[in-house]
């Protein structure tokens, strides 16, 4: 397999340093070398289903408190 990104350097010789381009950001470098993969935005189907279910059930998220779902009884006196 040929990989131009890899090269062999002698063990006891100092490695060559890749020169920095001061005016180029990492994002620009990725774009210029065709290494940036563009993705399309995806809608989370689970989130949509939860919202649809909440509308059908008439649940308002503002009415729910974390304390409302306690299964433990605090009347152990």
C-alpha cells in the first residue's frame, strides 16, 4: 500500500520539520487538501418522535420536575 503521508527517516538523524504556513488555518488546510468531508445536517428521529408523542399525550415539558419521578416514599418516620 502506498501512503504519501508516511516516509522513512534514519533512526539517528534529526527528523525534518514540516514548515508552518502562518496564514492558513487548520480548516483551510483540510479544505485545500480535499481532506474535509462535508456532511448534511441530519434530524434526530428519536427527538422528533418524543416531541410528537408529547403533543399527542398533552404533556408539557415545563410541568415536569425531576422530583416528580421519585419512587421512594419519604414517609418512613
